[in-house]
C-alpha cells in the first residue's frame, strides 16, 4: 500500500492535536490553539523521522519519549507538577486509544505455537475515530463539570411528619429567599409531599388553604404552603435540624428530570 508523506503528516497532526486537546479538556492547563498546533506538527515530524530513518527500537522509544516532553512544553504553559501530570496523560490517552483501535480492528486466533494477532490499520479511519472520540469526550466533560458543580449544592435531607419520614436530596437554591411568617420555606416536590403525609391528590387540594407566589430555578408558580414537624440536613459531618417549618409544594413537573426533590433556602444553612 502506498502512503503519501503529506497525507501521513496531516493525519498525524490531527491525531496529535486530538490527544493534546483531550489533555487540555481534562486539566484545563493554560494553552492556545496555536500552541497545540505547533506541538502537534512537531510530533508528526518526529513520527515521520522514526518511520523513515530509525530502525533501532531503543532509539525509536527514546525519540518518542523526548518528543512527548517537547510536545507538552510547546502545548501548555504549566508548572512542574502540571507538566508531569500532562505528560502522564499524554501516554495514557495515546495507549488507551491505541488499545481501543487494536481491539476493534484486530483478529486473534490460536495455533500450536500460541495466540497470533493480525491487524490491518487504516490511518484514515484511525484519524476519523480519534476526532470523533475527542468530540464525544468534550461533550461528556462539559456535562460532567456542570454535574460536579451542581452536586456541590446538593444535600441529603430527612423530613418528618407525625410518624412518617422520608429521605431525599435537596438542592441549595441561593436565589430562594422565600419566607413565610418570617421563617424560611422548603420548596418540595408534590409526589414527595404526598408520600411523606400519606395523602392523595384530592386530600392535598382540599387541605390546602394558604399559598404564595414564588420565582425560583424551578419556575414561577403559585405554591401551596403546609407545615411539617421537622427537617434534618446532613452537611459533611454535622447535622442541621429545623423544627415546625413550612414547605411550599410545587405541583408542576419541575423536579422530574433532576436528582433532587426539594429546594433549600440558604437561610436554613
């Protein structure tokens, strides 16, 4: 099979750029598109040299090691600690992608001499695959970083009403400063309230006499106000207890796609 040097160079530049981009997405080390591109070009040139000139495996491995160091130096402005971390990640991502590609494009069979593995690599497909993986990883990282930030505001709480109790997750809504009778209010999911009080929907509307308008992250609604006996908030190693507090019950589906069933006011913390 004939491989043109310019195509080989472009493919290697794209693969190297994707690997460096993966490192950037993971560590957020200071960098620019131009820095990543220069490092990618250097890595591609090094690959050509090792493919066309070098035949000794020790020299090839030494060149790869030196190339990885220079690529990280060119790509990122980092401290020594960040440099070491980025350097390790470069090898992890390189061999991780290589392992995935090998497992998908290789065939193994057993003979009397042992297991033989044959593989047919198409650099075009490898390049496309690497770009797709990088794009998917970027989407995952963005969503994951949002989840991590959100989870910092999620607390485990336990609500008590009479002999009944229920444990749920609650989101600390810093914009929720709602008070009723000069007391902060917990905004609670309807299904959770019905489960806590062992009541049905008809009883809920028959018993609701007081309400309030509220605009929070869950939207603007007219919320029914009820009183419950106690709430326990678990914050790290301590427990915050509030007794005889008000809950505003949200009858919309605002909590349906979330991993929490209540909104806490910062006044409770």
